[in-house]
């Protein structure tokens, strides 16, 4: 059984050059519009318990597709079959009445999802508590910030026990602490075997949360399949368009935050004797990438990562503690320590490169801090293409 079955779906909009052309067309029955195709020939299905990521550049049709699946708009051609209760978090403020209070909007949204009054009352406290809006829940939502909107919308959508959850860039707004709560709840949805559709510019989040991915380009499916494979093709395509800096920022959705759990005090590359390295004159010798970390929260188990990048900021190789099956901590406020990644050698071709050091939360999805080193020159080397980083981790406290 499919939770979602989409067959040959297309969506078109009529565009009018002048406002009165619409009236003229209605009166004289002659076309005065042009057709703009947003989506064409979209077909896919999602099974029980699967999570599907939808990726693509701005204007590719991602949000329109999610609106079609949520039932807020209808396709021009094709068929969409959805089996199960759907909760959708679409554009900011969708489904909210600006003059209603937060509490009234909880009841409005829940009733639109087919939830009974008794069930709404039972879940009301849980929704308010998760959204962290106890002090503002009886204020009109027109007074809410964008972050407050998202917190309330996400809390409603995920608390009413949907069988299908549709999320459009939910993690792009809000503070780091709430993003972490969202990710934890989304992972719980996966564990419970519910179906999820997730649209994001964050390739890192897509890879962590989704089983399958659809890449949309100009309203058509350019590629669909296993998550890592499709994301890899998309990132290569983006890099070829020379938008690497923008895409790196989007792909990690890293935000500066005044509420970091820890930060990087310093980041350096050293030889085994502890001396700093400015250039790799012998790539066959071991090197050490080293970060000094300051902890600013209690009982955290951070993940650490290092990456080698081209000058165009294309990632050539990376290593993360959570992917290596390594865990450090817990750590507490005020602690400082050094994390090292020791490489036996670095097989890079002659050229200049950048190094990236980063620290994230225990899920590996929310990045607290990151620093760059470079450009670093490799004066002798025979490496080719992307590199596989194979090294060992250690902590010095």
C-alpha cells in the first residue's frame, strides 16, 4: 500500500498581461492569457514509513508540489492519491488567522485536520509547551515573530498524530534550540514508521532525515532515487554552476547563534612534533588537524568534523566523529579541550586547498561553530580527484 501515489501530475497557471484581460476573456470567450507551467509529468510513490526529500533550486516547483500533496491546490493534469491523515507545514503563516490568538489558531488548525474538540483539548497543553509560547498563547498571532509562527505551526502539525507529515523548510527559521527539538521529533516520526515529505536546501538534513530523494529542475524530475546518490548529483551540478559558497551555506543551514553549546577557540594544522604547517611540502608525512573547544552548556556530547576543500569550496574529503562511530563526552560548562584528527598522509595533487573544522550537536545536524584555514599550498603530490580521509581521533583535556 502506498501512502502517496502521484501519477503524471502537472500544474499550470494563467498569466494575464493586464488586470482587465481576465474580465475581457470571461466576457468574450477569447483567450487573453499565456500559460506558465510550474510542474510537468511528475510521477512517484511513497510507501508506509518512508521519508522523501524534495530538493532543487529556487523556482524549481518544490513548494508547489508540496501544496498539491497537502491538498491546498489542485493539479491541472494527472492524479494524486493520498492515504492517511496529512499535516502540512508550508509557507510562513499558512493556515493561521492573524486576528485569532495562538490558542484559537490551535483549535482552528486542528479542526481543519479533522481532529475532534475533545482530542484538541487533550493535546492543547502539549502543543503550547512544545512551542514554548505559554506567555504569548492568548495574544493575536499577528503580533508573533516569524520564529514564533513556525514554532506553533510545527507543534500543531506534529502533535495531532498525522500519518503523513509534509514540511517545507521548517528548519530555516527559529533558534538553534528549537531546531534541535524539531529534528528530534522528526527522527521520532521515522522510528514510528510514519511517512514524511521534507523539502529543504539543507542537503545535510535531507541526507540524515530522508530515505529517497526527488530532484526537481524547471518543474520536472531531473533525478530520483536513493538519497546519497541523488544528493551527490545535485551537489556536483550546483558546484558546476559556480554557486559553491551559496550552496555550502544552504547545504548545512549553519546559523550564527548567541546560544551555542560550544565554540571553536582555534583551528590549526600541525606536524606530529606540534609545529604549525603553512604548506604541505611532503604529503606522505602525517599531519594533525587540531581544534581547541570551549563548552558553554552542560551535559553535551558534541560531534566533530574536518574537511578538505578546493579553493572554490568544493568538499573533496571529510571525516565526522558520528560517521566514524566515535562519541566524546559528556562535557560541561566551562570545560576546554583539544580535539585532534591525525592523518597518516594526505593524498592531494599539487595546488591550493582550504581546511574546514566544525563542531555540532549530538545528532550531527545542528552546527554550533566552524572555522576555515587556508589557502594551504601542496607543492608536491600525486593525488587525484576526491580523497578519502582515513585517520584517528583523540581528545586532549
